[in-house]
């Protein structure tokens, strides 16, 4: 009887968590939305503009103190024996803006410099190297989507359009100005501002969720608070994926609502200046993607331990598939020309590309009850849970405008629901 009461109490507290979460989200979300709209403003520069705009390239593999008179510097190259704090002081003393080049060896170092700066005079720059055009065989359409994606999905402030072989710069700029909701602004553009709401409120709700799931785990989260609040948010978010799945008891709508609330609370908890401008990022992205699927898989495997040999082939398949899944979850995974063109095609008709793994996994999550009679049900359940953690991961990209993340999630669900209906019909016939 005590266990039943405990379970009923958990259910009531979980509903209180959901209700409180959506009240807080409805109050804070418009403020974040407004900041993101302004964050889509961008500047376009070309190679010939560097001298006119007084931009200098500082190669971090050589002496950076030789520059005099530059008003803007782009840090580039692999840093050799460089102190980011020292460079930050030089930039602050001279009142110089600095550009952080995406996908350049200087990327991590440049962001570290930004963390040391007292003046918030920095911005991110997206550019494509001429050699990359030939190596990846990029077309005008590919280049257009690369620049569009940089602003729309990462809120990058500056698009540096180099002199690229086979690329019509004028046409490219016109298309970008037409396609991006933000407006072109004068150079250098300011970084995105943070919304004015108390981020401690969503953090308290995340702690409340973990306390419902397991009070001891919530108490342990206080340790992170003394050292690093951002690490605490990651800890609560990753544990939250397990908590929501357990507390929602595989009820489809309740689970999806729970994951949406969790995702938005994590996003709002980290909606500070440095996360919105990608100087800091959500920690534990890979762990958040595998924790729930692995937990479900190994829990099911333990339940079927007497027949474990029957599931050995699945385990052998899981390892390489899991490695590929993790590798493709970052920004640096290899993409074929066919997939690149297909992604660009989807973006051209859907505005933002839905996540393929959600479209593949959501239909199985939505039809789970039709697989329950099979011993290998837990394998389907683990695969279906990938859609949930992928949705959570979408909102862990704090730099992405919140409305883009919401639209992407709605798009994935909108495509997955008809697919789930088809799978259900097939299973009934079988």
C-alpha cells in the first residue's frame, strides 16, 4: 500500500512539475524570442572590404603584437604559446573588436579570449575557404545554404564571403538578405543580448523534477552549484531525460510534453550572454544522446538475461551503429555530396531541415504498444527513445533561435505521426 501511495504521490508531483514548467515557459519564452529575433541581424563583408573596414588578420602562430591601428582583428590559425588572457587585455586596452572564425583552428582559443574580455566587443564569423569549394565540390546552392544556416541556426553575426571560384557573390548576398528574417546591419555587429528574466527559476524546476525522481540525486546536484552552475544544468538535464521517461510511464503524449518542458527549461536556464553567443556551450551533449537509449537497452537485456545469447547479434550491431550515431551528432561528421544536396533541398522547401533520426525513431516510439508482446520489445523501445533525446539535444544548442528549435521539433513530429500510422496499419495486417 505504501508503494502505491508513493507512486500516486510521484504522479501528482510530476503533474505539478509540468503545470509549473509551462507557466514559467509561457512567461519567459517571449523575452528569449525577442532577443533571438534581434540576434538574427548580420553583416556581410568581402575580401576587398578588409582594408576599408580596418580589419587585420592576426595569425596566432606568430607574434600578434606587431599590429598598430587596426580597429577589428580576426584571430586565425593554430595558437602557439599564446596566453588568451594576455591577448584579451591587449584588445580591451586598444578597444579593438575581434572576430571568432568558425571551423578554424583558432576557434576554441578565440572563444577563450572572449571569456577573458571585459568589453563585449566580439562576434562570430562564418566563411568558406576557396580550397573547400574544390575539395567538397560545393555548388552555388550549397554555399548559399551554408551561409543561410550559419545565421538562421547559429545566429552568426558576420558572413565573410571570400572570392570563391564559380560563385556569384552579388547573387549570393541578395538571396541571403531575402531569406534570413534578420536584417543586414553595419559592421561590426554587436553580439546578441541576453533576455532579462531570472534564470534561477527554470533551474529550480529542474531540481524539483530530479527530486521527484530520486531525492538523493537532487541533493547531489547542489555540489555542482558550488563549482559551476552550467555543469549543474547539464547534470540535471541529462538525469532529467531518465526521470521524464520513468515518471511519464511510456504514455506517449505525456512523455513528449515532459521532454518538451525539460528541453525548454534547460534552454532557458542557459540563456545567458555567453551561451547565446556560443562562447559557452551545453556540456555533455554526447552523454545526453546515449544515456536513455543505453539505459533502456541494458535494462531489457538484464530482464532477458537467461536468453542473452539470442540478443548477442543485436549487441554486435549496436556497437558500430552507436559509434556512428555519436560521431554524426557533432558539427564535424562526414557528409556525402548526395546527403548535403538532399539537406539543402529539404531546407529550401521546409525552411529548416528536420532531424533524420527523429523521423526514423519517433514512429517507433509512437507505436511502442504494438511491440510489447515480443521479447525484443526493449530494442524497439531503445530505438524509439532516440527521438526523445534528439529533441532534447535540439534545445541544448542554446545559440539557435528558440523559434527555430520549436519549429524543427514540430516538423519532426508532423512528419513522424503519419509514418507511425502507416507502421501501425502494417503491424495490424501482420
